[in-house]
C-alpha cells in the first residue's frame, strides 16, 4: 500500500518509429553496408564464372541444358549449331538496360564482365580439356551444384549472369520473393521448352539439374543473412 507521499511518475511514451522507405523504393544495395574490395570482387567473379563454365561443359558433353538465358542459349545452340558462348552473350544484351535502371551501375558492370568472361570460357574451355566418359545423372547433380555455387559467389559480390538471375534477384528485393524459387520456376519453363529439340530423357536430367541448382540457392541465399549482400 503506497504512502500518501509517494508520487508515481509515468514513463515517457516511446516515440513512434519513423516511417522508412518501402521495400520497392529502397536501393537494391544498401550503400551503408561495407563493400567488398576490388580484389575480393575480382576473385569471386573469376571463381564463380569458372564454376559455371565447368557446369556448362558437363551439360554440353552429355546433351543437357540449364535454365535462364544459358538455357535459352543451349536450346538455340542445339537447334542451329551456333556456338554456345556467342548465343549466351547476345541473348543477355537486353537485360543490361533493366539491370542498369533497377540495380545500379556497379551491379550492371560486374554482370557484364561476368557474362563476357563466361562467354569466353565457354568458347575456349573445350580446347583445354576433354571428358572421356560421363553419366547424365552425375553431370546433372554436379553441374547443378556448380551452377548454384557459382551464381551464389556472384550474387554475394553484386553480380550475376544476367537474364533470369537479374529478374529473380530484383523480385527478391522488391517483393520479398525467394530468388531460388523464382528462378526455379523460370528455369523449369525454359527446360520444358527444350522438348522441341532435345530428347525427353535428357530434358528429365536437365530438370534434375535445375532443381539441384535452385534448391541450393534457396537454402543458401536468404534476404538479410549476409551483410555484404
């Protein structure tokens, strides 16, 4: 029981939080976050693209394909016999404008470098080594993991391999949709379109590769987990 002398002073009300910018209006990359050094970016782009190029070589060896713009390049490559590297570079050209407008100059320039490097490696690598025997199931699983790892390296250093990856990363930022799930949907559509030029068995292995890749990205690429992203 309080004495008459006690005075109860109410605690001051906490100020209402200021309304922050909406997810859609916020910049794709937070400028306050510490950036990677130029060397860290360079080694990540080099390694990530090297992983992806090895995956594409595995797929080409056994007649598989992947999703995104690389998958579209594979479909055209199988249909026309035009080199995969040239097709991949050309198909990605329209996406540079979207990336420049939505994700900024740094992301777009790094993406351009990654795409040019992958196109070059895709052209040169078959001349550097050859694979004598390879089962499609092994190529699908290993290739899917290599693709997922390579794309994740690039994403964490503010780069991509264009096309569907640009769209999926943007939708993750703007809408909160998981990048892996968005890209899985896009990839599966492209792989299914390949039925017109690729044997159904090879398409089935390609779907396996797309699932492995995008599950890897969905598990390891989550919004807010990595401060440098």
